[in-house]
C-alpha cells in the first residue's frame, strides 16, 4: 500500500515538474525530496515505485516530445507552403504587367525586387518609353491604393503632403483645423517628372521615403504600408529642371535606366497600341501578402564571406581609401554605408524572386549597378569623357577579389 501511495506522489511530482519552466525543475525536485524523504519506505518498495515511475515518466515524456515534434512539423510545413504559394504569384504578377508592357524584362525584375525589398525606385528614360504606363500597370496588378503626382515648377509641398483647412462644427459652432491628407497617402505613389519641381517640394518626400510617415503642424501621420514611391525623370531636357539633391537620391533604393525596345518589341508595341483591343489587368497581390513577402526577404540567408565582399566593394568606391586606380582617376565621391545595406537587401529580394533562400554572387553583381548608379559621383573629367558610374561598377566587379568559399 505504501508503494502505491509513493507511486501516486511520484506521478504528482512529475506533473509539477512538467508544469514549471525547465530551469526551475531541479529546485522543485529537491524541495520535494526534502518534504518527502524516501527512507520512509522499504528498499524493495522504493525500487518498485521508482521503476514504475520511471517507465510512466519516460512514456509521458516520449509522447510529449513526439507531440511537440509533430506540431513543429505542421508549423514548418504550413509556413513552407505559404511561402511557396506567395512566391508562385510573383511570376503571375510579372506576366500580368506584361499584358500591357512589351519587353523591358530587366526593368520589371528590378522594380519587383525593389517592391519586395520595401524600397523606392527612380526610373530614368527618354520620353515615350512607357515609364508612367509601367507604374500605372503595376498598381493595377496590385490590390493597393494608387496616386499620381505630376511634378511641376509651381508645385508646393502642401500639394503633396496635405494641408489643414478651417472647418466649423455645425452643432456647437466651434471652429477647428482639420488635416486633409494629400496624394502621398497611398500605397503606390507615382512621382512623375520629379526633377521638374524645385528642391523645396522635392524635399517634402524625404521623411515619407525614409520614415514612412509625414509630419505637419507638429503632428505625425503614419503612411499606409506597404509604401512604394516610383519617380520618373527625363535625362534629355535640362531647361526648367531641378536635379535631385544627393540626400534624396540616396533615399531611392534603385536607380533604374530604361532603354529603347528591340526591333521585334517595337513592332509588337505598334500593333498592340494602335488597335481597338483592350486588355484587363487582374490584381494578383494585396497589401498583407506584399508585407509578408517583405518579411520573408529579411529571412533569406547570406554567407558571411559575401557580406565581407559587399563591404570591400562599397569601400572600394571611395577615392580616399580605395586601392583601385580606376576609382581614384574618375570618382569624386564614393558610396556610403546605405549602399551596402541596399545591395544586400536587394540581393536577398532577388534571390527570393528567383525562388532561392540564399544569396549568390550573381545576385550581388546583378543589383550592384542599379544600387551604385546614383551613389557614386563622378568628377568633371569623367563627365567630359562620358565615364559613368556603371563603368566604375563594372571595373570593381572584375577587380575586387571574390570569396572562394561561396557559390558564384
């Protein structure tokens, strides 16, 4: 009878041990031994009770571990299925955009990479290359709010951010100021011909681009997430334009240049835009899905050797510290630390966009050009010789030693 009572006590002890945190379980056991000394029972009964207790304890513990393992596998499988389901929508998104936009595969890939990375894009191209149409089609393929801002020389910051208006309460007659949100309060914002407005208005975008919020009259208003600015500018005309300040250029994650279409693409453009056929764009992704994809981008792994390679690449763009003679000859100012952050983040986004969960060297090399294009400032001699930041990037990619322990 004493052994049965002792066995019940041991089972109650097991329940107490399982109910507490793992670090306090030895304390619970010692306290129990102090309150219930085992010398009260004959050795044979103690042995029998401890044996039965051990079998029961081990069985319960095995069931507990198997249950946790099963739950973990269910969670991991569900998460993996969710990731694959979301990733499968990215090619659909691109295909939906290509119903309207002919060609420009690399440009579309870079825009989608910037969207996944949670950054902003500056698109540059001559008139007639469908920059505005591309952004508008992207917004139609996303279940997000969209606003277009046409930048002009007389545009004011309040025209973008919003302004306070005086209103009157019809019940009390009391007057008060109410903030009317401007077109900046949208998920996708097209800043069309951004270099046609003065720097005062251009700078109104700085806080929104970096902090994802707007401050007016001492009150801070958060912007809707995801928040994606796509700005366009024309590189040809200089009269009546205001070049973007370097501080604002650095806020753009990518600087994307749009070129002319190929022969076949241009024929397709002519056929598709001069007929009566209309194409409907179906929304593929919504705000929660894009936000989730942006979180997955952060979880993509990158080898520590590749991180060191990025650091060497960015530091090599600075004339004061570089050992590359090409940089010393043509570069006035190199890229800052934000360039390295942008390069790693966009490389992660590109890897996920390609269906991989780890960054490869090809991701870094592909994104180095749009990342460094607006962050490396050329000197006057380079401008005279038509040497651009892309030439510098190409030179650095070939000269900076690559790590041998990673997949290229």
